[in-house]
C-alpha cells in the first residue's frame, strides 16, 4: 500500500503570527518592536493609553515602531487606530478629531451634504496618515434601531442614509491614503446589549438583515471597501448556535453573498461577549478557521501569547488548512499594498 507523506509546514510561527493584529500597554516603541520580534503579527492597534503626550512624540513613536517592526517581520506592519469620532476617539488632537456619526449626519445635512462629510473625513484622515497611521477601524455601518446599543456611533436608522453618509466618510479616508474598515458585520443596529460586557443576541429575520443591515455593507463593498470587522453577537437568522466571531456562516455571508474580497477582521477577542466563553487561544484559531483573516487581541500580552499558541497548534495540526492560510495571507498582502 502506498504511503502518503505530508510535507512539513513551512515557518508555522510566521504563519500563526501573521493572523494577529495586537495592542500593547505603553508608549515605548521597544515594547511594540519586541512584540513584533516574538509574535510576528500583521501589525498593531493603538489606543489612548499609547499616546505619548504630543503629536511630535506620537509621530516619532510610530516611525520607530514601523521601521523596527518592518526589520523584524520583513514586511510593513499595519498601524491601526479606532478613530470613528465622537465617543470612539483615541487621540486628544484637534486635527484628528471627528464628531460622532450622528453629528456628522447633521453636518452633512446642514453644510452641503456628502461633500462636507467627505472633506471632514479627509482632513482627519490626512492628519492620521501624516502621524504614521495607515489603517482606521471606521466607519460604523450599523443601522440603528430605537434603543440600540450603538447609539450615536451610527449615522442613521435609515439604511440608505447610512450608506450615503458612510460612503462619503470612506471616500475621505481613501483620499487621505488610509485603509478603512466597515463594521460591525452583519450589523449591530438591532442589538441592545454591549458586546464589551455580554453577548448580544439579534433576533432580526434574514430578510430584514439582508435588506436593512447589510445594505450599507453591500454598497461599500461594491465601492472597494478594503476591510470589514465582524462582531461578537449571535445572529439567530444567520447562525443560531455560534457568535459571528467564530461562525463560518456569518463569514460566508460576507464573502459569498456580499462578495467581499478584502480583509476580514474580528473585533477584540478580549471583549466580554466572547472572552467569557471562548478564551483567546481557542477563539483566535476558530475565528480564522471560520474565515477571518486577522484576529484582534488588543491589550494583554498573556492573551496575545495564548492566541498565538492556539493559532500555532492549529497550523501544526492542520486545523487551519493550507488553503485557508493562503487566502488570509493573500488578503493581508493586498491590503498592505494599498498603503505602500
């Protein structure tokens, strides 16, 4: 009987690390560069805690991280920030400040429609790019219902208005040279619970999800949206058993039905909605196996380690198939080329 020999997997540490986008605790470039050397991530997510006190210090920090990480990785790192505007603004800088999505909608109504919003997005995006960022985890594409958790982070409760305004925001970010990321797929607009602390359950029917929540995603994907973030929520009509973060059905909805070809991200795996049931070591590899290209672990080193170890074991055990790994690598490479 012929013996089938399986070729050894090349560079499993590199393959596992590239599936992570990570945060760090402080304001020293050495911390991020050491993470790059040890974990080999796709890049970093920055928060308020990483702001070193002045624009010049931040620009220097990002430059040092970028050059140090590129030496360690042999590739340019993603340098991401969550600068939606309003309550989700990570930098205390006037030039990068944005109003909330709800306030941007009012500005668009008062001052010339989409052109005013696009210009607002462009100016803030250009300031982010000049500092050294290349990836903004915005805009929010959620279509808010009354009493929804998402609140003023949503542009509107009307899917056509969300589409119109988010498209203008995206256009400004793209003009500024930033990758943009639509979120939170397939839409948190009907959720009343905060996924930072507990798992939201969305009972909207599949037709409502398709016609209402997915309309902004479908439109922006057709316009070339480069990245989409899913969410830690259970969408009964799509997958009654698994939250979107680890649901192949949710990611399949994005990739097969919405025809998305870009980079698919999880939300932060340290958030309460997922971490209480699925620890990072399990959640990371299940998320990638489900079809995500990047798993986010945004703060604690021990959780980054656990996620990397879970991914590494999945790579070695072929729980992550070569086809899935090649697809994730290709989508990351395409995204990085857009900001080169």
